[in-house]
C-alpha cells in the first residue's frame, strides 16, 4: 500500500481527515444563480465580473489556484499584478453568457498539472501576461462575431507573443491534514527584466453579513510578532490557523465586505472593504488598508523583480501549529516527499509500460478531475425568502421555487469550475467513473449525495442543475452507481453493498417518478424533454412543439431501457445476500421487456421507433390528429438504443430460483414479447443470455452506419450527427417555417438552447464511452465470431471487442501527439503545438470537432472528458 493509499484509508476509517482541505474554491462565483437576487432572474447582469472584486459573495468564494476547508470558512488563493493592468488579477476572467458568440467562455490559460486524491500534493499553473490584460478587446471582439465564426481567444490577441508573460506555478504539500506547505514559483519567460507583484491572500467567507447569529472571525498579525510575515486566523467553528510567509513581504489587511460606496453610491459599513488590497496596490490608496493590521481579508505583498528567464520561489505555510519559530526548516524535504508519493500512487494506475505521453495525458486528466472539486452551498428556502439582515427578494417567477427542500452544503465534482461551477446530475454520473479508479470513497459519496433527502425531490426527481433543477437529464445515475461499485470491487477488492443498497432504495423512487411523469400514454415510450442532448433535434424537445402533439423519443425510451437493466443488475447483486431483491429484479426484467417491445414493435396501430426502410431508430412526431412522422435525423438519438444491454451469466438463473421462475414464465406465457427483441432463449458464448433492445441483426445494421466514415465514424470517435447531413440537411416545414438540422462538426450555428451547447456533429466523450461499454457487453455474449466491417467498406473485419478498442484509441488520439508531433486537441493553435513551455499542457474540452478533433466548448470540462484516463488505462499504447 502506497503512502497515498494509507492516507485514503485513514480518511475512510476517520483516523485522519486528509480531505478536510482541498481545491474547493470555485473558479467563478459571479454570474451564478446562487448569487442572483434580481427581479428578472438575469444572473449575469445582476452580479457581473466588474462587481466581483468589490462585492462580498453570499454563497461561496472564488480565486486562482485556491484552497479552502470543506465548509469554506477560510480561503487561500493568489492575486497578481503586472504593474499595468487596471485591476488586480484575483480571479479568472471570461465572457458572460450573453457576451460570447458561443455563450459563456473563460479567457485565461491555467492548467491543473497534478493532484492526489487526499490533496496531499497539488500543482497548478497560471500564465499571466506582462502587457495590460485585454479585457475590453475580448468582450468587444467576441460580441462582434456571430455563430458562424470561431471564438476570439486570449492567445489571438498576441499578448503571449515573444514570451511576454509569467509562468506562475502553485504547489501544495500537506505535512499533516491541517498543516499545508505552499510553494509559489514565478518564472519570467520574457527576454527582459520584469516586475511581478505577488499577493498570496487569506480570507474568510462572509457569513456574518447575512446571518445575525454568525460570529465574525478575524485575521491579525501574529502576536507576539515572531516573524515579519505571519497571520493568525481565528474562526468560531474552525478554530485557529496561522499563515506563515517568507520574509520580504508586507502584510495588508482589509475586510471581506461589500464596497457599497463604489458600487451603489451609499455609505460603507466599514472603511475597509473587499477591494481594499486592490486599491492599495493598483491605485496607491494608503487608507484602503487597515493600519491596525486586523480584518477578515489579508494579503502577503511581495514585489518580485525578475531578470530575463529568472525563476523566484516564495514559500508559505498554512497550519494549525501556532508560533513556529522555523516554519520552513524541512519545507523542501516534505514537498519532495509528497511529489514522490504522488508518483508512486499513479504508477498503479499508469504502469511504466505505457508510453510517457499516455501517462502525461492520464495524469493531467486525473489532476483535472480532482482540481474541479468545489464547495457548493445553496439553500433554496433561504435564497427565496432572503436573509434577516437583507431586504426581502422581489422576484418575478422565481427560479427553482418547487425545490424548497433543497439544502446543498457539500464538496461536489463540478463539470467545469468556471463555465459550469454548479453540479449537474448526469455529468456527475460520468465523473465518478475515473474518480472511482483513484478514490472510490469520494466517487460513492457523489452518487449517494444526489439521492439524499436534502437533494432528491420528495416526488423522486433528482435535481438537474441550478439554472433549472426541474429539467430532465438522461437517467444514468443507476449506471454510475453500479459502475462505481464494480470498479471498487475489481481494483480495491471491496464490495460495498451497503452503499449499493442505500442508493438503490432511493433510485426506486426516482424510477417511479420517471414512469409516472414521462410515459404519457402508459405505453412504455418516453417523452422526457431534452435529455441532455442539446440542439440535436429538429425541435426544442423541452418546449411546446410548433406542430402541437408530442415526440416519442428513441433515446428517451432507450435511456429508460438502460435504467431498467442497471437496476436489474444491482438488484441481482443485492439478491446474493437478500432474497427479497429477486422479486424486485423480476419487476425490472418485466418492465424492460415491455420497453424493448415498444421500441421494436411493428404494426399498424403500434408505436414503431425503428424505421425499417432506413434501418435506424428515429424520434416519432405524434401530431394532435394522431398522425405519426419519423423525424429522420441520423443522430446519436438512433445510437442510444444500443446502451440498453445486459448479460446474464449462466449460473445466475440457477443461483436465483425465484428470478428463474419468473424468467421462464415470461418465455412460456408472453411469446410476443420476444419478437423483434434480443432473444431470451438463445444462448451465447459460454451459455450466456442477452437482454438488449437491439438484437444482433439490428446491431449489425446500426453499426454499419455508425462505423461509416462518411457518416458517424470520425478519426477521433463517433460524431453526434451523421456527416451524411452535411450535403443532405434534414428539413421539416411547419406553417411555412422551415426547421433544419445539418451536420456541424464544430460550434453550433443554432441558438436553440443558448450558450455553447451543440450536439449537431461534434464528438462527446460520455456518449462515446457508453458506446464502447455497450460493444464490450455485446462481445461478451456474441464472442469473437460475430464480426463487423470497421470502418464500413474498408474490408477490415473486427469482433466487437476490437471495435471497442479501435474507438478507444481514436478518442485518446485527440490528446496524444501524432506522427507530426502535434496534438489534435490544440488544432491550429501554434503556441500549444510547438512552444516547449506549452506543448505538453492539456485542456480537456466539453466536446471535440467531428473532423479534426479540435477541442471546443468549455475548456476545463475534465469532468466527463476525464473518462480519457480510463480509456488510456484500458487501451493505451505501450512502449
């Protein structure tokens, strides 16, 4: 057992709380729903970036390379000033949703280089320009661009030309759970001497302004003054902590209080406010800081003069140990030890046989997953009703008012801490797959939290995301729970049935909610809203259709088939120790058969989502006049049916006699349910049985399209819309208005969902990952003799395991260097492709160009794109 695994074990058994401190600051708190107290619900306008430096947040904090405790009482992050910017660089800048030509978009370069699950070692890199940061230019240029133009990025301004920037590395190493060493390394990359103003900052989250019962904490110079730079932090529930700073700094104190005078033209409650440090450093306003050296926000101010290419190091220590006379005595030894221990831990996941580039990609993917943990605090009742010390909110049609029970106060895995700094239920189910590989306890906690009574609605719905908790996402929570259980069992030899059963019981409520709310006609065909696939269809499936009527969804129905099979698998696992679950397994088996039959049934009066002419699944438009029309968009909608697959091992029916009896009853008494679905009676490899919506014959037909490079198969994975629609857009006319879907490999030209959502062509890791898993399951039943042509028309025949490996390698190819030493993810971005200080740095985007693999959308969405770490582990190239 490595040192890191021992720490995780100590945390799991509550011997030591190694996860109490971690990278829990958001990258963006402004512009969020939580901070929006406006009448009209316009979160971006109510709390813009311009307010962030001067206005105290209500629900959380943000910062650069920051850490906090698990309830975000005390926070630490860095602030920077290059001497020419109009403001301190205290937080990452980006465009608000309405400002970007493709929605919200961070305009900075920062990289999560390393992190261990206990956060005993972490490393972060921020690239800070030496010229004035082009805030106005970024906003104006992007606002002038339309949907058909690419985003205007920070590197496009030329600000990094001639290496005119600083590399700022921030490293954390825990000596103990409450004793954290901090090393900041600044490198002047330019060819001339430059000055950087570095301000490591410590502050308390403001709770006292909102709650009369909350006692105000304090920061002050350490007394007696043993060191020139030491701050004592005292908090009523956290206790005392001390920040030791290397000599050579000046301590600046202010309050984490709103500057009402600057923002609203009314008197401040204190002369010392949140932007006091900014005004002292940038505006040279001496009275902006407290000469008594006391407050709730403090910075250690260093002015670093660096020669061309010079590197300087600043050391700090945030500790529960007071009055240390030599706080940096063993600093280098501890830091180096934690680095080595992180290497040892990841060697288990990334064997030496893997190519170095594969290990680099995987290590940064894991780092990104761990860095995007965030303290998420949102109490709907308090948010709706307002706080005792504040005016009562005046809102029109307040958001999320039907979620009055929701009480969030946890460390959660975020999709992207800048672009999506809020949990998303279906994203989270994908995050936990690679997380379970390195930290199954944290992964289990994520799945467990969403089904707890302070998250899940009393009616059984799981909250989607803060912009609209009542929205519907694909029901993948059971899949994520089952896979986390399997991963922990297979890697760590721990079968946590308590976790499995606890979540399963709550998922029974969620499954019932789905059946009651989304199967309008009771015919096992689902109309579930957008289901995560933004912009993929001809209509907005969350809104009222312009035609009237409703959509019968191939993907919505298939997701429910997959949900049934996931619940069936969990129930059978639990039945090993509790026979009651055999009966529950039988119910999910029965429900799945009806869903599969509804998906495939062909008849004059029956729903038929399978189009026998095109040999593909489509949505069906059910008009108010009871007419049905296939909406023939060749998209991921038609591939989702292959996700609903499960294999029954040969000994299973003998082990569970109750389930076997029910199984055989259906075979004998419901023979029509077996028509057009995967056979219940035909035995596959090693006498296994197949449960699937798609039988082997239909599977071949679907894969013929999916593996066609002129349709779905890209050099970098499976596209979300067939390339067939590039020359053959699908159109549908309603009352003289034409609705159209074309193949769009990059950013969407449709504003249907706003933001940068786009499923009209790009490659998405979560869907590709489910395709790969499904192919592996089919191979488990069909064996090596079942082969398909891959690519279609190539003359190369592969079994389904080989096809899954091929897809895995195409996906990982996005990040790996090709034969020209270029990474497709960075496309034509020259600085990333050729510069020695950039070319090994990775960004894990939201989705990827369908033809060239370039990264698109949110550029730190390591959450579900972090699945690449598992793909490399399973199919990475060896030396």
